[in-house]
C-alpha cells in the first residue's frame, strides 16, 4: 500500500493539474474569442468601406470602389476579397483579388452581420462577413425612392496570421501549464513533509512499545486535531492491555500458590511413606487421593476457562441478587472488639 504522503501528493497534483488545465483552456478560449472579435470588427469596417462607395439610381446599383483604396483587395496582394450582388443574385462587382471567382453568398443585416470561416481561393483558410444593405440614392425624386433596391456584400480575409498567433498562444499556455504542474509535483512533497511529521512521531513511539512498556502513553498535547482522537484511543487501548497483562500475571501467581500447596502436601506424604513404609496406612492413600482430586478439579476449571475464552463453551450469564447486610455496632461493642 502506498504511503499517505504519496497518496496526498498524487491527489493534490492531479487536482491542481485539472484546475491548471481548465484555467489554461479558459484563458485560451477567452483570448481566441477576443482575437476573433477584433478580426470580425476589421472585416466589418472593410465591408462598410465597400458599402460607402456603393450607390444606386433608378434601380441600378453602381460600386464606385477601386482596389487602390485598400491594397489588400488588389490581385498583387490578394489577402482580402469582396463581392457585391443585387438581391436577385446578380454579381455587381468583385475585387481583383478574386480573379473572376465567386465568394459564398451568405449574409445578415447591418445590425447583426453574419460571420463564418471559409476556404479562400488558393486553398487558404479565411473568414468572411456578409450583410445586406440599401445603397444610397443619387437622386431624391419620388420615382427614384420607389425604385430603390437592396444589395448584398461579402468581405473575406485571410486568417492565416490569426491562426498562427493562436497556435503560438496555445503552445505558450501549454508549456506554462505543464511547467506549473511539474513545479507543483516538486513543491507539494516539501509542503506535506512537515505536516506529516507528527504522524511519523506517533508511529515511532508506537514501534517502541512492547509487553514490558505498556505503561507508556502517547502525548496528546501539541498534536493536530486529526491525531488527538487516535492517540487518546491508543492510550485507552494501552490501559486495557496493561490491566489485562497485570491480571494475567496475578492469575499466574495465584495459580502457582494454588498448585504449590497440594504439591507440598503430596511431597510430604510421599516422603513419609518412603521413610516409614511400615507406618503408612490407608489414611495416607486417602489423603493423596483427596489432594489429586482437588488438583484435578483445579485443572478442569482452568481448561473450562480456556475453552470459554476460545468460544468453544457457551457462557450463559445468570443474574443473582446480593442482599445488603447492615451491621450496627454500639460504642461498647466497638471498644470491646478492640
């Protein structure tokens, strides 16, 4: 069985590792959400730039936007892409970086744009924003207002730099978390060792107790609250053992005295019979028989006690009544007894 210190060390390190990994995961998710929010905000700004250069007149939408405004949309750079559609799905304008290809058409509103991850031309990962809007009117006459239509714009950007940054942050957090867990595995035993020192002291004291030192008691002052009840119960156990051993020694002494008297009588009768064989009569044999019967009875009682302690004999306690006798002595009787 492993030691308490090893069990506590393993449990504490495992618990701290779980907390540390959970914390690292929560930090990474929070950083990831923040970076994605910043990336999405930049996408929305680029979409608003395209929207700001889009107008309409009598149902006809025109995008007066050149890729020179934002070099990212130029085919020579090719990191950002945009495409504008009419509500019927007809492409009105696309960035030079698309080189005639189309972006997926998905959109939300100006208040709640739709963001999603896409695969950009060239097989690179990207992120896009789509929203519907109403281009501004070039004329304010009533006919132009009645013919106003909506448009859809999707702006996408390469997110390779964002993914690389997130991978670096994840690696840093993982290495830091593993380092903290390893440091915890080294520090926890150093912290537990002084706390378990009283338990080792109690173990050393218990190892020094044998049958000749049952009078020793464990000190209960200055011990932690968890060890004090254990030491108190050990002290009570030692007290019961000491009393049992004392009774056993007293029983042995009493038994020796009980056996010594009949043995001395048997020896005296035997020596007399050997010294004066002619004077030995039936009375000597009767005395020897009585002594032997008494010893047999004593040995039988001892065997019954041993069997009762082993549980081979069922003992049925019987209640008896002891009458109290009150002895009244007068002063004269007391003086006479002296």
